[in-house]
């Protein structure tokens, strides 16, 4: 009987401790998900930047008068390679994406290049990588949303404060990319 | 004393079951849904439509499906007491595709916790046969590890071996048609059955040839979802994520309440004396 009076508080303390450990482990899992989903974007971005020199080389042979676009793309690649923070990476990405958009639009004026097998293959690969990067950014934002919600909820918020977890930033699309695209109809005299 | 101890152990086991299940529910809630075309290696949650790699036929209900699981129980009825005992159970291991509109990925069902509502039950006294299946076109929820098919324990990546097995089964069936003439109403019916099996054999042989040409008979290098070695959660369900989470909540609440009550009862009894 006496043993039970000792065992009961011990059991209650052990249950409480197990509960705190469970909460902490859940927070670690969502934090790791955020880190992993960011790293998974970087993997695809690296693959995309690896394709850039090949793309520029092929296009250069046909598009002699588009130096500005090539410069923008190669500068973005150099920026990406030097980037050490997510915001620097995001800046390089935006420059590359805008450069590629211009390049693929300009290709319409070069039918020989458009028909080139290697160019079409590279364009297809880069477009597929861009789609996958967009998906993974969406996934990253979902992971951040789960994390931010969790650390704001009771009782996780106490554990998060105790172990120094704070809100994470979402991947933001720059305002100029959300504005409607201006379409100019040609054919005027 | 023995009963109290049994109640305490049962209570602890039920609470542990509820805790383990609540962990699975939490993992589901914490993992956003990936798209197949951009899914990364490691643990992922996917939603899509089941598509065939090869069509299977469930062993008892003879339903065309992509996956089946069955359980045969024998019922013993002593007048006052009715009990059941599982005498046979099994499942198919052949991978099938999950298509979410952005792409398709193989699903290796070996080792999955199957939460299926598509169920057929038949009684063939003293046996009760229950069969669950996944059919082509069904919407599925899959939470598991993404990797190469050959990395998953027990994954049936040697598709050619599966085809050979199926071919052997059909040849056995053909032999059965010849061996049991009394099962047919006449020689014409027997010949028709023979023709049907021969046609199935021909179709399967064509399938084997085209499969060997396409993949050299090996699926092992394909990306798939399966049971990872470091991840306990691998769920395949034909329910929506919300329904599945609700099912987990109900069973957790039930197990937790029952377990808690048993523990309190056992402790109370110990204290009384």
C-alpha cells in the first residue's frame, strides 16, 4: 500500500516528462521538415544552373544580337554560385527566371534555333525543372505554415519558447511577378 | 490479484497503442502533400488515382484489381459460444501506379498499413472469407518513403518472376480443365473453358514479351513509394486524409479511454487492498 503512494507520483512525473518529450520531438520533426524542404529546392536549382552554360552555348551560335539576355543569365548563375543566404539565392533565382523568360520568348524569332534538337531537349529539361522547383517552393511554404502554426499553438508554444524556436519566413513571390503581364498586339503601322 | 494485474497490463498496452497511433496521425498532419513530378526522396505524402502496372484477379471474389488482401476465418459455434480463428491470410505484392495528374509513381504495397473500405465478405460454412482490394481508378492516400523500388524490403521488383508465376497458375488451370471433365456440362463447355484459358495464356505471353522489350524485365531502378527502413509510417488508404485522421482520432480516443479506465481500476483495486 505504501509502495503505491510512492509509485503514483513517480508514475505521474514520468507521464508528464514523456508528454514533454513527445511535444519536443513533434516540434523537431516539423522544424526538420522545413529545413529539408528548403534543401530539396536547392538541389533542383543547382541542376537548373548546371544546364545554363550549355543553353547559352547553343543559343550563342544562333543569337548573335542578344548579348544582354545572355549576360543577365550568366550573371545570375555567378550570383547563385556565390550566394550564401536564402535571400541572395532568391535574388539570383529571380534574375535567372526573368532572363530565361526573355530568352525563350526571343527564340521565337530564330526558327533554326527553335528546331535544333539539343535546344529543344534543354528547353524541355529546364521547363520541367522550373515546374518541379515551383512545386517544391509550394511544398516549402506548406511546411513553414505547419511549423508556424504549431509553434503558435498551446502547449507547443511553451516548448518552442523554451528551446528558441521562432517563426520561419515563407518563400515570397516578388510583387512585380504577381502583376498582370502587359500584352502588346503587333501589326500597327 | 491476477485479474487486476491483467487489467493493468491491458490498460498500459491500450494507452501505448493510442500513443503510437496518435504519432501516426501527427505525422500525417505534419507532412504536406507532394506532387508526383517533384516529390523528393524520403518520407512523403501523395494523393492520386490508382493505375495498373498489371491487372490482378483477387483469389476468392475474382475481382479485377491492382492489390488484394484476404483473410479466411473458421467459425466454431458450440451453441453458447461462437468464436473465429484465422486459418489463412495473404496479400498481393505486385506494385501498381499512383497518378496525381502531374505524373505517376510506383507503389510497392508490401508492409503497408492498409486502411481499405473496399471489402467483400462471403460465407462458405464453416469459413468466412473477407477480401479487400484496390481497383483501377480508385482515389488513394499514400504516406510512405520514396526511393528506388529495389530498396524496399520485400518489394516485388522482379516483375518477370511475377509473370512467370501467373503463367504457371494458368497452365495449372488448363490442366485442371482436362483433369476434371465432370465439372463441365458437356464436352462443348469443357472446350470453351479450355479456349478461355488458352486465350489468357496467349495474352499473358504477349504481355511478357512487350514487358521484356520495354524494361529488360527489371523494375528495380524505378522510383517508388514503399516501406522505408527508418520510417515506421507507411499507410495506403482509399479514404480521404480527413476521414483517415478522424478514424485514427476515434480509435485513439477509444483505446486511450479504455486503457486509462483499466489502469485506474487496477490501481484502485491495489489500493483497496
